[in-house]
């Protein structure tokens, strides 16, 4: 295992930024989000979760992929290259890394989404283990470990003065050797400290999960029969119908396609869409198969906890990052759904 | 894809001299949706219009853009041309490449570039145009005339003579108005009563005219062709049918108050007929001053009336009437002179207004036509006339010229001389304005034959000294201060609208100027129409006027009203607001900003998630709406849209104009 | 086709919403009187200044206008009686708000131009581009796509 | 506080039991300490779910939009804080609610706790419950430990400037009215006005660049009560879906403009924004200008008063010559 001195991080960032775009948690007006690093940027590696998940780097909110031009009756179409080149995602939390894996299933399975795929390949992800999970963290419910993201290219741990550094993939190895001069070998003591932190973080989340009853076991099956359950009649009523929960979710991946036109020319882009919006399922005919917020709220939970796992071998489309739990203005809380559905199951 | 035809006009050299027509044609052809672009020397000519018509048919065009002069000029022309080819006229848009382009830009390249942009913008609007259809509005073929002065009487007679029923509503107990108060009229010196009274009688006896005196309009609803008006017929307390006009009642009535008709120079009774020739010649009880109504004792009039016409139990009546057109002829008032302390008006009986002077020289007036000083009932010798009291006076009075004062003052000097050849008239003036037939001649007669002394300058002070009035002024021509010992001072106070003009304006949604004169639809070309369709103006309510002008305008109004009444139905302008009920939230802010009360609320039922629910939405009365679009901006979701100037159209124009 | 937009040879593009009854007619009068003014402004005819939605104004800025003008009848002279009174409030609030957003007030002007004020129309059409030329092209609110 | 909470439960239970209303909207508690969220109580026995604590921030009035239309002629009881009552009045003025069908229970409010302020100082650790005791907050931890902190330091900024903590509309007031001691609310606006145009633009461009178009600011707003929002229309397409700087600015300018003269200054827009755009400042700029130009006006205080942007005076001032 390697390590990098925190005082050398600035050099490391400069090096990485020289080799591509370096996205990492930057603080601006008190809001921490993944953004391209520039010299002097305020890096915040302490913040547990960025407001928006790092998926933006791979699956941007708005992405133009086609330009067109008309000249009389002639139409010219030009594909817009999606890939900006190399990039690094630095400081991705294990839950967010798991979120990227959820997106991978959607976009990389056949038929492969070319734009996503090329972006995904161009990136190297350096994850950062959580030492001090928040009260709203429930990654352990999905068998994730807050301290470690096995799917990252490089795993990092913050142990005080240094970040421990462990390459996990080929890409990770390659990156490691390219910044060799900035790294040192980690001491056994440091490795032990990291290990302890990992265990303690995992224990904290697991304890909370036990305490609150955040157990997803059987939830997928239970929900199969719960399309008409009373639960939805209660839950949706306070929903404001905003898109916060979906846009800040590391696993949400729905998008819309729209044109921006200027007379004889224009472009086609895709952009995030939210199943919380009335327009999401609005047909051109005026018919809406999800006519009220009830159907929309149900859809979100059903998708995350039932439909998606049914499609992808039991993998839940929730990683327990807790963003929606924290950000929902009216506290619609997925953990309550898990608890209740779990309860329904055990009671039946 | 649309098939839009673009027709570019040279307007001779007017456009072609600055704009490269060929280039505009060439560029127009490149615009998406344009199927045809052509040019011609004069698009508005018959050949040009035929070309549009034929091309629409040959090229199977579904929209037309004419790049020519201002749409304010020829939009109707080109709409007709398109209509002749079977195209809905509202699918035509104009690009103004003359007034807004070729005439104001000198550089050909720049002008051509702008012309192309304007064509592109018009094409963008045209492509978002939809067919619009006028509505047929049935016409209630009756007219309302508001105000029974000479203008109102004339308008009523003209309309009635044409065969349509007219209701003539007058606020005071009699028709006749200001003209009835006058003695002689300038410049001919006809006796005012002699020419007015027959008209009053005509109006009252005309089978098509219904007189509503002592009545006021309380509420107006509806729109051109279909006004519904509530008239308050105030209790007269005298039965018009039974009254014989004997006059016993006001002979015996014990209560006295200042006579409005005689400008307060004498008193009348609480039950009264304003003047002997009043029409109708039926007394009215003035409730505020009647002993019975104030103190609950008396009823003398009731006792003396042999015809038993006095009915003290009478109550106001509210009548709801329908009309197709309205003529407003509410007349004028005289400016109050409180602000003009230097004249001491109201402080001395011999300081009077010109209207009071009219009463004093009038044979039916308080002095029986003998001009006497109110203070001592003696003939005056020196009379000072002051012009422009409150007129042409921005600071204390009105900035405008009251127009008639120069002439009536000249008349007054002539009348003075007629009555008292030894007398002397002095006239203080700013300018003497005699624009009118025989006006200047009349004025010269006053100066030359009657020796009226005209002093150019202003009066600084009028104050009593002994039994005389001392008038201090400046003769600005000689630069000297003038002091005149006068027996009487006559002030030509400014003409102002009636105090209730703003209320009338509100009822009928008329515009008013800063002084509350009603505004005409166009100062030159629509001088009797208002911005409220079907409402017309006559007389001094629109601005200072003399009698012939008021009469002419009244006849103009009448003929405009007849233009409506002679039709069974009217076609509405389809370029008005329209509600998309699916977007309307029912906040009804549109109602608040609508100047025409054209929007009302209605409850609709709709199916939401399988259940029928009721909700409130706005509804536009297309016949009342004038299409200003104030509602469309107050409407946040854009449920309210203006046909012909729709959100979609303007947005398309903005996008196209910015390219 | 569009007005030259290069910084060094900058010609501002102005979108002018003119009410049909006064300001558009004032523009017509400027034309019939053969007054001369620069071609920067392009007029969109609307029935009344009260028809001009802030949405249109912002859209013009988005699509590349360097300035936006709204012109209507003088207060008190509105063809629709009260339209410009509403416009006066709405657009005053909008103008200050755009200033708060950092858009220079010179870029959004409201003028009362009557049908008889051809001269004033030409004057506004001359002065507004001058002021905006000094500010340079508008990048604020503009859609860069 | 406990007393008030008991009263709330009692009243809710009573009015349901007596059949005066069919639904009571109040707040209930979630698993986590900050979760006090809207509760919809339809049965007497459920009334005990209702709570009152210094975290009951969500504005309940807006729910009338949905609940009233679904309940035909039925009546609803609603607990309203000062800001909720203003919101209710605004809905009333906008014809979006029916006074006769709503029973309002007024709750004088001495300010609500901003969880992020506690978190910033690490006071959220092991926190279970927050109580208000006079000028202090009592922070109760898991192990029964208590900590007292000055309440004022941890209230929402919007509460510190609140001018109507006592409900202006109610059928019955619960609890004692609280003193009204608002801090100056236009400080933020005035500070931004000190910047020159370039800096103002950069400031807002940066703020708007974070916007993810979740529409929470709109959806929570009691003045944004349109059935169909202009931003959601497909035709005409005023607002595209791309999170472009220009589109974001359009959205925020028009959003603020659409609530001009109707914004009750409840600050919910700022509170719910996940990326902390100071949206309330936008609304306040417009409030300030309306007050300055067309006379002081507080939306939601008197639903009978004419809103400033649907009326006029013939001698109104204009802001067209200012630069």
C-alpha cells in the first residue's frame, strides 16, 4: 500500500489536472460538489457526501450529442463527440462508487450507451473511505462498506496526515506508477489505523441499521405484491413533486431528449429527467399514465427497490448514501419505506 | 411544412430606392417555410393585389407575408386580397420595410440587411399564425344619448329622424343645457332661446325619443351593439302625467334656495321648474331643501295641486335598458375661482362670471333682461371684462384655451353697448382668437363700432372702493399700469368638464385627458369615436367648443351611431384575448387588469383522474375585449393569449429578429 | 445576415416592442417625415405596452439582443385606457430587477412615444444604440449555444 | 412546547371526533432528529402522531391545493405558523383556497431551527430531540444528555427577519402571541446592490450555475399555485430543459417575477434549495422595489388588499430613467 502526504496533495492535484480533468469535492458558498480542480480551489475532502453525486462527470445533467442545420430542404446532421478526454474522479465515497456501478448496469449492458461508455472508460476513479458516517448513512443495508469501494480504480483512506493509496485496477496501477514520485510506502501502523477506521465506520452504520430496522432483505419480493398497497396513499401526500431526490441520487439515470433550435440550426441534447415530474410520463395525447404524485412516488421507490433489482440480479438501485433523506424538504425517507415494507413482510 | 408566400413591394422608388429588392427576394427564398418570393412595383395596386391573389392559388400558399409599407396603412388591403383567394385574412403578415426601413436608412446595404431581417420576422410570425374568425354580434337597434344639452338634443333628433329609438337621459330636471342659459349667440346675435326651444320641443314630442330628465346612468354593461344600461330615474315627486304645469305649487312653496339656472343670482323654490320654457314643463322637488323632507312638515304643494299630481311618496326608479350605441354629450362646467383671489370673486356682487352676465342680460333672467348691477340694481357704466381667467394658465388653472371666451366677450361688449350706449367696455386679454366664420368681423365690430377698449395685459387686482370696483392691470403694449373704476367686472372663467365626468368615464370605460375631458379615438381621423367601440362623443365634454361645433359633432356622432344601428349584426375583431381553460388556474388577475370588464369567471366541470371536479376559470367576452393583452401578461401560465398577437407569434418574432 | 457582432466593429442589436397605436405610429411618422436613424433596432409590433411580457424581453436577451426597448403611449393616452399604467409598474419592477441581476439598465429601456412624436422615435432609435455601443455586446443572459 | 403539542393533539382529535373536519394537517416526527414533516390525520386515534417542535418548518398551507380539490365539500383543519398564515391568505387572494372550508389553528412561532447551523458546529452528534425553552434550545442526546444553547444562533435566517410570527389569519389561536422583533430583512439585497453590474452578474451567474432545475423552490412556494406552470409548457417552450446558464437565469428571473407582489417572504424557496441558492434575496429585491415605488405592501397580510402589480395609480413613478 502507498500513501500520499496531505501536504503533497496540491502537487498531486496539479499533476492529475495536467493529465486530464480532475474532478474533486470543491467548496463554493458552503456547497460542496465535484467540480474541475483549478489552482487555489477550495478542496473539501472532509465533507461526507457532496450535494450532487459524482455521476455528473460521467453522466452530465445536460449533454449535447448532435447538431443539425437546414438549408432549404437539405438537412445536415453532425454527431457531437461526447468524450472530453481523460479525467479523474478524486474522493468518490464508496456509496457513490456503488452508484456508478448501478449506472454501469443500465448504460453498459446491451445495448451499450456509446456516450456513457466512452466517458466511463476515459475516467479513473479514486475513492475515499468514510471514517465518520452520518446518521442518515445506510449503505450497509445494501451490503456496502462505508470504508471501502472495491470497484474503484484506487482506494484512498484518510488517516490524519496522509492519505493511504491502494490501486485496485489496471487503471489504478497505471495511475499509481505515473505519480510514483509523489507517493511513499505506507507503514504497517498506518495500514492498521485505516483498517480500524474501516471497521469502526462499518460498525457504526451497521448498528444504526439495526437500530432503525433498515433491512432490505426480502424488500424486493415484498414490493412485487405491493403495487396497490396503502403505503403509497399515505406517503405521497406530503410530496411536493420537486426533483431533488432524483437529481441528487447517485443511481437515478433517467433522461429526456430535447432540441434547442435557432431558426435553421440547432442541437439535440439529453438531460436528466425526474420521475417526480408530471411531465415525465405525459403523453403527447395529453394522457398521463402516472396522473398523480402517488403514482410517481410509488414509481421511484418501486424502481429503486423492486424493478431494478428484478432486472439486475437483485442489485438494489439505492446505495444508502442518505442524500434524499437529508435533502427532501418534507422528509420523505426511503429508509422508512424499507422499514415499513420489511415490516409488512415479517408481519405477513 | 408551411407554404408561405413573400411579396415584396418596391413602392416605386420609395422602397426600391434604398433597399435592394432583388436581394430581399433572394434571401426570402432561403427562409424555411417560404415557398414563393416575388416582387412588384406597387403591391397595393390592383395589379399587385391580383398578383397576390393569383399566386396564392397557383402556388397553393397557406400564409402570406407582404413586405411593403406600415401595416397601419395597408394591412386591410392585403388581408382582403388574401381573402379573395380564399385564404383566411389573418394569415397575412406585413413587414414594414418602408416607414421603418427604406425611409429612415440611407445606406443601401444596411437597409437591405434590415429589410431581410424584417421579412424573416414577419415570416416567423406568419408561420405561427392561425385562422381567425369574426363573431357576429346582434345589434340592439336603439341608442342612448347622455346629456340633454344642445349636442345631446341634436344627436337624439338625428338618430330619431333616421328611424331609430333614442333614450335621452338628462341629469337635471329639464333638457336644454348651457345653451338655455344664454341670451344671444355670437356672431349672429340670434336669440339663444328662440333657436333652442323649438329643438327642445321637437325632442320631447318626437315619437322615437324617450326623455328621461332628472335621471342618471348608474351602471353600464355590455359592448358595442349590446349595452345594458341601468338608469336611475330620480323621484320627481310630481306625476308627469297628471301635472298641468299651472305653477301653483311653486308659487306657494315656502322654501327658497339659489337657482342653479340663474347661476345663483336669484332664488328658486324647493319645488320648481328651472325656467319657464323647461321641457318637460313639470316641476321637481329638491329633496335637500324641501321642508317636508327636511323637517317633515309642510306638504303645501300637495295641498294646492288641483291635479293631485304631487306625490311625496314617489321613489327612485331603476330602469334597465338595452342599446346598440351610446352618445355621450355631458357638457361643461365653469371653473371654480377659489384659486384666483385677486379678482375677489364671490366677495362682491358686481364681480361676476361671464355665465352670470348671460343671465343678467337675458330677458328671462332675474332682471328681465335689464342689465343692472347686482349690488344696487343700477345700470353699469364701466364694465371690465377679463379674459382667460383660468384658461391658458398652467400654474393655477388650465393650460388649454377655452376657445369660446374671446367671442362671447366680444358679444358681451356689443350687448352692453346696445343696452347702454353711454357705457364703456374694457377687455383685458392675452390674445384675441377669432378663428371661425364671421368671427373676426364680429370682433372688429365690437372694437370699431362699439368702442370696446381692448387692453392687452393681465389684471392684477380687483377691489371695491366706495360703490365702485377698482381694477388694476397692466397694458403690456404700452407697458403702463392701468387703473379702471368699474361698475362691474366680468370674468371669463375657463370651461371645464362636468364634475362627474370621471365617473361617466369609468362607467363607459372612456379615456380622459388630464383635465377629465373625454378623449376621442384619434385626434384627427376619429374625432367623435372613443376607444370604447359603440360609444361616441358630442359637445364640450370632449373639449371646449362653441354651439355650431357641438352641433356638428353631435350630428357626426349620430351618424356614427346610425352606422351601428342600421346593421342587424356586427362583426367583431377576432384579434382579442382567449382563454386556454386547461391552463387557467382561476386566479382571475386578468379581471383586475382588464380595462373593459371583458373578463368574467365561470365554473367548468372536468374529469380529473376519473372524477368530475368543478373549478373556476376566466372567460373572455370577445365582443367586449379590445385585444390590448394586459391580461395575457398578468396571466402567469399563459392561459390568456391574444389572437393575432399570440405568445407563440411574438416569441417566434423575437427569435427571428435576433438572428 | 445579422448585424455585425464582432467586438471591434460592434453594432448593437436592439429589439423594440412598440405599441401599435402610439409608438409604432410614431415610427411610421419618423418614416413619412424621412427622418434618419441607424438600423440597429428592429421593431416588433404589439397592441399595447401592456402586452409585453417579461418573458419576451428576457427571450430577446437570450437570443442575442444587446438591448431591448419597450415603447408605448404616454401615460394617460393609452389606446386601451389603462394598459400603459400596468406596463409602467410591471416594467419598472423588471428594469430594476434586471439591474439587480447585473444587466446594465441602458440595455433595457422604456419610452413613451406618441403617434405624433416621430422625432422622439428617431431620437430614441439613435441614442439607444449609442449607449449600448459604449457598453459593448451583451453576454449576460445570452444563450451561448 | 409540550403544552402546545398536547393542545394540538387535543384539538385535532376533537375536531375529527365532532366531525367538524375530515382532515387535519399538522406535523409529525420521523426517525431522525430533524425530521418534522407534514402529517395528514383523518382519524381521531391518529391525532397523537401530531407534534410541535422547533423543527416544524414545512409550510402546510400549500397542501390545501391538493387536498381541497380532492375532498369536494369537506372541511380541513390546518395548523398555521405566521408564515403559513400569510401563505394561506395568499392562496385565498389567488382564488386557490376556500376560507369556509378551512379551519385555521394559529400557532405563534418564535422561530425554527436550521439543522445545518447545528451541524456546522457539530451539535448534531447523537442528537435525538430539540426543544425550545425560552431563549434557549435544549439539545437532547441519545444517552439522555442535555445541552443548552442560545436559540437565536441556530434559527433559520428567515426566522430572524420574520415580521409576522403571529398568524394573521386563524379561527383559533393556540398559545400566547410572541413578540415581533425582526432583524432588517433587506440587508442582503442592499449589500448586493453595492456591487457594480459586472460583480452582480458574476455573483448571480455563480449562484445559478449550481441550479439543477429540481423546481423545489417553485413547488414549495405558496404563491406558485398554478395548475400548469409556464416552465412546464411544451408549447410555447419558454424554458428549455438544458441547465445552461442562460436558461437557469431565465428560470430564476421569471420565477421571482411571477411571484412579484404575491411573495409572502416565507423563505421556503431558500430553505428547500439543495444547492443553497439565496432565492429569497431575489424575491426581496422585488418586494423592496414595490415598497419603494408603489407603496408598502405585505403580501398575505390582507387578502382583500389589491396586489401591487394588478393595479396602478395614474401618477405612479417609473424606474425608466434610473441608471
